[in-house]
C-alpha cells in the first residue's frame, strides 16, 4: 500500500508540473512578486510549495517567458515578475492545447470512447 | 532576527551554481521576508522564522530545485556507458589476474605464489577502479562536448531511411562495447608502461618490480592507435553507424596496432622467455614466432575488416546510384 501511495504522489506531481506553468503564466499578466503569487494561486485553490514555485519563476525567466525587475523603492528590495511577449505567445498556444486536452480527457474519463 | 535566515540562505548558496548564487540568495531573502512579514509582522520570533524556513524546505532540496536536472552522463549516452561497463567490469580483473600469473611463469626470479595471488587481487581491484573512473570520465566529457546528444533526433528521424537488417554500416553495440572496454584498459596499461619505462605486471609506480624494457616510440604508437580506436568506436556508437571513412580508419589503426603489438609485447616477451628457459628455444623454432603471430593478426584484421569495407563501398555506390 505504501508503494501505491508513493506512486500516486509521484503521478500527482507529474500531472501538476505542466499545470503550474500554465497557471503562473496566466496570473502574471500583471506584475507580481513571488510570495504574492503563491497567495493568489492558493486563493484560487492551487497550493504550490515555495521550493517549487521560486525555482520555477527563475527557470521561466531564463527561458524568456517571464521578465523581472527589482523594485528598490520600498523599505527592502523585492523582485517583480511579469509575463514577456514570448511568454504571452507561449501562453496562448498552451491555453489552446490545455482546452483541447481537457475536452479530450473529459471524453475519455466519462467513457465516451469506451467500447 | 535575520541570523537564522542568513544561515539558511548560506546553506542554499553552497549548493547552487556560483554564477547564480548572489541573485538566488537575494531572491530567497526577499521571499522569506515577504512571508515572515505577512504571517508574523515586522518582528517575528526565532520559532516563527524557523516555521517559515521549514516551509521553504531543506536547503539542499531548495538548491537542487534551482539547479534543475543535471547528469554526469545523460540518458542518451547512459545505455552505451552501461554496455561498456557490463563488459569491462568482469573482464578487467580477469585479464589482470591472468596476466599476473603468466608474468610469474616468465619471470626469471622465483615466485612466492601466496604473495603473487594476493598481489594480483590487489592489482585487479586497482585496475578495475581505474578502468571504471576512466570510462565514466570519457563519457562525462562526451556528455559536455559539442552538440547535446539526442537533441533534434526526433525532427531528423525518417522511418524510410531506417537501415536494412544486414546494413554494413550498422554498429554492433556489443562489439563496440568490448572494443571500448579493452581499448581503455590497454590505454591505461600503456600509460603505466611509459611511466615505468617498459613492461611489468606490478602496477605500482613506486615499485614496478621487474621491468622488461621495450621501445618507447612503439609504446607511443600503440597508445595513439588505442586512443584513436576508442574515439572512432565512440563516434560510431553515438552516430549509430559506420561510414566507409571511419571503418577504414579503424582498420588502419588496428593494423598499425598489431605491428606495435609485435614490437612492444611479442618480441620482448619472447626474448625474455628464451633467456629464462633456454631449453625451449633449442627445441622449438621460436625466433619466427612473433613475426608469424603478427602476420596472422594483420591478415585476419585485413580480411575481416576488408569484407566490411567492400560492403560499405558497395552500399555507398548503391545509395549514390
């Protein structure tokens, strides 16, 4: 049973990995800093650990999908992220892919294609 | 307040790439402070800071997430590495023990068999570890050199261009694996022989024991042909095919290697044998034996490789027609 639980957790993580990218890109049409983004995602029902989100933001920035800026006008510096034009194009394509996948998966899971 | 945060960030910084360290540390500090302020205000206690840091997770895990997936040898080269190791790891100690025993028979000095057995086991362990290290090092260098392996292969793959079942350009992974394993072992041994100035079966730089002098220039030739053959085989394994040029080069390297084998091993060992056991040379015509063995080797290599060379040439002619 322990193996089953571990496998389920592993599969759940794999399933969420792509979804998190889509969610982050979707929310970053307005500039947001890391912790604020975690809160916004949690408020929408998607809980992401700090150890996953912060490295992801950095990775997306390196891939050119996000752009960032340090705000030094406040009491301490804070890094704000926003989707880049490349990220916007990727998001549009990902969103279409997601909607198509959801429709297909709904059909599969609800048994429309079962014989 | 921030001392615990400093310790956490320092630990993360130890495990991330040096060129990204400053930036990641600054990001982390800002993110930790955002969370602390939101949850506990401007003056959190040590316990509250610890609670937030616990949520960020183990520093090494956090650093690993920043580094992404990293390989010493990636998934494309891994099967080839395992092929070479699967063949080499049992082969290397067996060859070393056998060579040590043969060496003891040829040695002009009497042998203590118990010490010899113990010495051969120690040498076999050393040789196996060295072989393992060198093979992994070669693959790690390959992993980091040139174009990333495996990238773009999906786009370039054309099922209509799949090789025929009896394709002469096909690479036999087992054959190349054995070639790489033996080549690596021979290369290491030659480097050692160059260092001690001749052949010996005691792999100990400080005390190489009884050294049989051999021509250094031929040791160098043998080393170059061995290294050349290793890289040609690796090239074929990675590109999954032999070309007319690479197989011709492999053939030439093998022929030159066989000649080198004569000067570096066959002739010196036979001379030693006739000195150690003079009666043997009186009863058998040993003088011609090294030349004969070398000739047979060259003929076998030429015939074996030649047939494939002809098929590769015909294959190319057919493709060009």
